[in-house]
C-alpha cells in the first residue's frame, strides 16, 4: 500500500533549516525559520516561563486529563490577552490546540463542519502553511493583493479593491500583527476601513495572531483583532504562544471563536470538542498551563511583559542597524523599509536566484521569497549581511 504514496514536496521553511544544519561552514548565518534569537544567537527560555515551570514541578499533583478543549483558566487568560473587553465573553468559544498551526487547522475544520463551503481568502503573499493546510482540507482558496514589491509596503488600494469583490459568507484570513512573510502591516485607520468593508460584504474574518508583542507592543498589536471582535457577529481567531512566550516545542495555541449569541457559542464549543476528539482527543496542557500561570500571576506577568518588550526593542534595533549598514553599503536609502516593517520578518524583495546566491556564496540563509528573520541579524553579523546583500545585486 505504501508503495502508492507520492513524494510530498518539502516545506520550504522547514527544509531550509535542514539545509542550514547540514552546512559545515562556521560563518553561516540563519535568517530562515521564525524562531527568536538573542544577541548571542540563542533561543532562550523566558525567565517567567522558567519560574512557572519550576513552580509547576513542585506543585502539580496530577497529570490526569484536562477538558477536551483544554483548561478554562487558559481560555480566559488568552481571551484577556488577545481580546481584552472587546466582546462579551458568553459569545466566545475556545479550543486549546497544539500550536498556532493546530489552531489554524481546527478553525478550517470547524468551517468544514458548517457545510457552507465558503472560499477562504489569504493575503498574497501569506505564510506558506496557510495555503497548504487549506488545500490539504480540500477547501476553496482565493488570494487578495497585499504587498507592493516595489515599495515593500502594504498595497492598500489593491487590497481593498480585491476584497470588494468577495462574496458574502466568504472567510478572509488576516494576520493580526507582524505580517508573515512581509513585515508590512495595516495601520489602525486601514484596519477600520477593512472592518467596514468586510462588514458590508458580510464576510467572516479569521485572524491569525502569532506574534502579539513583537510589533508595536502587546496591546497595540491586538488593535485589529479587538476592533473586528467588537464589530462582527461571527469571527475566528487562531492565536499562537510559540513566539511571545518562547515555548515553541511545547506546542501551545488556541482557537477563539466569536458567535452571534451565547446559544450558538455553546453549540460551537461542542463542535470544537468534537474536532479535538476526532483529531487527537485531549490537547497538550504543559505549555498552556505555563502561559496561564504567567498571565495570571502579577509578578510573573510583569517579568514576561518586560522580557517581551526587551525582545521587541531588540528586533527594532536590529532593523535600525541593518538599514543603516545597507545605507552605507549602497549609498542610498532604498532599504529604509526595514525600519518601517514590524515583527520578526521583512521581505527584502530579492529574486530566488539572489537568495540562492546569498546561501551558496555567503552561507546566509533566508526563505526563498527573500523573507529574513530579523532576530537573526545580530550586531556582529550586520555588516557581513549588508555587504552580501549588495554584492548579490539586491
Ligand atoms: C515561520 O514562519 O518560520 C514559523 O512560523 C515557523 C514555521 O512553522 O514555519
């Protein structure tokens, strides 16, 4: 039977990490997969997480199952973090998932259970896994314009024009903040315009928020999500704790849905239980428990907020340094967009050939579409990266 399996294409982000690991060059630089690194190139465990873990080890008295959609303490803590008081709690339903990717998958499975067969619209470009999960689930996918490759900013006019053509009941996936892969984001005024447009089109927003706290700040980064939650009768959210709590391998994410009323949210909750049960039964708890402890203990929370802010500011510094080095190297300000982008990524706007040359000649690894992980741009590497970028003709 297995002989009839076809070879699957390698994931282009994860495949890049394998290439990087196999590269014997000492001076290689990893600007690929979206994992935060500090100035020494390490991905540290956050202090608050370590403290919570130590406390948990001492106090946890059972490893029995939680509920089918995870612990209600986690649901509430994440609702506070992502939505604050933008929407009545009794309209929300929750499902803890293995990572933000699990949450994206589950939202789409939930949509399938509605049997309404809507088109799912993604930004062009978007995180590659969005498209492959939707295709894997045999859903109808559309793309709306998002990024202007010349200005490296959001092409808002084209975005509005494309979204004006969608049908009612369609689902529009929006990155809550820190757009992956471009780093170009909607401003608050643009969020308002998109909200009104989608309301007029009777579309359903689906927010993927995986980098809250990496852009403008924890509260600021939730602006769009909270705005939509305050306006729409129905909405989907997939939130990840991988990056902002640094617990990648714990696989911690959550689905939050907004329903029209508490009766429907209770049915939605039952359907989320069903989706978990059919996929893997109970969700992982360890990461979710740590996040809950950090968010609900005032001291741990304060420490987390301050460390996350340090991470955010560190990435802003890296943006400034790289833009400055490139300014010197090419004698122009054409890379200043790096300073306007936010989050872990920026899309350089290079060709795949140039990206390959950076890898082969200089050992600098970025994703094929020229997305670079800004956290990999440590101070000691800025000039090397800038020189190489100019030398390959970007
Ligand atoms: C990324 O975009 O690099 C991260 O979200 C990691 C992944 O799974 O692709």
